[in-house]
C-alpha cells in the first residue's frame, strides 16, 4: 500500500496542521510505503516572497522531522525537486473539463474572498490547483490519500481525471482511494473558526513561549463568571483543544468543573497552555538539534527526492507512451 500526503510551506505550522495532517501521517508511515512532500509549487498561488518560501520550506522539514517523521520509513521531499510532476500536470490538464475545476469549493471560496479586493489575484494556479494535486497523487501510483473532509472533493477530482485519462488512452493510472480523517475533523482556532493561517487564529506548534501563551490566553470565551454553571462545557473552545493535548481524565475533570460551576476561564486557559507546552516538549528539543544541523535536513530532502523521482519518471513515461508522446 502506497500512501501519499503533502503540506504547503505557507507559514508556521499550527495545531490544526499537526492534528489534522502531521500526526496521522506520521502514524501511517509504519503501515505502508509513505511518500510525504512539501508542496512548494502549491504555495505559489498565494505566497510571492521567495525568501519566505525558502524559510517556510526548511521550517516544515524541521517540524515534521522533530514531530517524528522517520526518513528511513517515509520518502520525504520537496515537490519542486520532482519536476516530472509539472509535466504530468499539463498532460492531465488536456483531459480535465474546465467546468470540473470551476465547481471546486476551494476555488469558488477563494475567488469569492478575493472578488471584493482585487480580481487580478484570482490566478490560474487557484483554478488549476486540483490538476497539480492530481499529478502529485497519480505520479506515485498512490493507493491511499489521507484527507480531511474539506479536501475530499479534490481527491474526487483526481479520481475523475485519472478515469478520463484511462478511458481516453487505456489503463495507465492507479485510481487512489481516500482515507477520511474523522478523528480530528476540525481543530478550532482562537476565535472559534477552523484554525487557519488565513484567519489569523492559529496556535503554532513551535515558537516563543510568551507569544504562544498570549495566544492561548486570547481564546474567545463568553462573559459568564467562574461560579456560573456551563452546561455547554463540551463546546468550549479551550476544552476542545485540551482534549487533544492533555490526558483524557484531565480534560474530563475540567469539563465537569465548568459544567458544575467554579472553574474560571482564565484558570482553564492556564491549564491548557501548560499541557500544550508539555505535549511538544520533546519535539522542541529535537527541533533545536535539527535546526543546528541544516545540511543534515537538506540531505534527507535530497535523498527523498531521488527516491521519489525514480518512481515519478517511470509513471510519467507510462503516461507519455499511452498518449503517444514517447
């Protein structure tokens, strides 16, 4: 079983990234042949600063390795180090209906957000994003793609494109199956929306202790006093995050105390920060060691790219032969 997953280097990785993608991916590396990539081509639809992209790429690599990605088990690489993926993107785009891309929720949402600002920012990359994603998946003969429910449509598009190509030119691509991540569907941000860099509501995995403490203490609460019972305690944002980073009995105790009355929101947030800080203590230590040896990290990415290209070249050639480009 070959597993494929990627993440954009568009900013500091946060708890939503960790529990939504990183942790499940790291757990899956022992269950199959895992290919994990830093999706720097995808980042080009919204990030236009080269220096930031370079820094974010290294940060993503450090974060993944610090959190437990094992380069002996998983093929770990930068997307742009496998240029065959962009050639396959063009080939796939010739069998991809325009209407299929225009119906994608992600494109429609981003277009709507930009419409009131500057329509020139609605670039071709935003529209063609699912085709590049399809190439990412198909070029490694991926069997399983772990996705959140918000990305499920893009995998359906990948399957549609692969089927269309296979019908047009003969059986060429493996049709991937989704692995829906239901365990942690959405990690709430400090304002109650889905945690996302675009909303400015994130709590980063790594960073300055004082800054992160301030973010945790800024989590939005209602105006009820500590003494008031809170029957909806299970919906409390701090409780939802505490369940992820604290032992189950700790989260249950805090929830029960909120429900009964007597636990203040300030004390709850302080407890949350303590458990969150402890949760990533070992990862912070490993990350500091890795950051002190960037050549080692770059070497891991280069080795991963060589392994990825060996497979990508084979699959691309198969597609070129099928379509008469050989």
